[in-house]
């Protein structure tokens, strides 16, 4: 057996698909977003784009948030 035969092909990864599924499942629901600077924001996830998400706060203000500024987000209790 030579080195060529010993190589095992790794499964291909579909980058970004798990993020897309997760965010799609949260659309229309209350989320908490924590930013890289430690600040947080709560509201309804109203939209998802390639580089941004859209959050509607309890006061009715809808904000666009850059995904690059997000440390993590998770489902939140309704306000």
C-alpha cells in the first residue's frame, strides 16, 4: 500500500448552513443578543440577511445588527 491509498477522504462541510437553520428557526421569536463589547439587546428576530440580523425591540424600534458584532444569541422569554 502506498501513501495515496491510505488517504481517507473527509466529508465536505457546508459552511454557514447550521447558522442559517438556527436563525431561521428563531425568526419571529424573542431573542437575546450579546455583543462583543458585552452589551446586550432583547427583542423579536424579524429578519436575517447575509451580514445582518434585524431585531424589533419592545418599544417598537427595529434595529439592524451586524453579525460580526455578535458574540452569541439565544432564545429569550417574551417581554
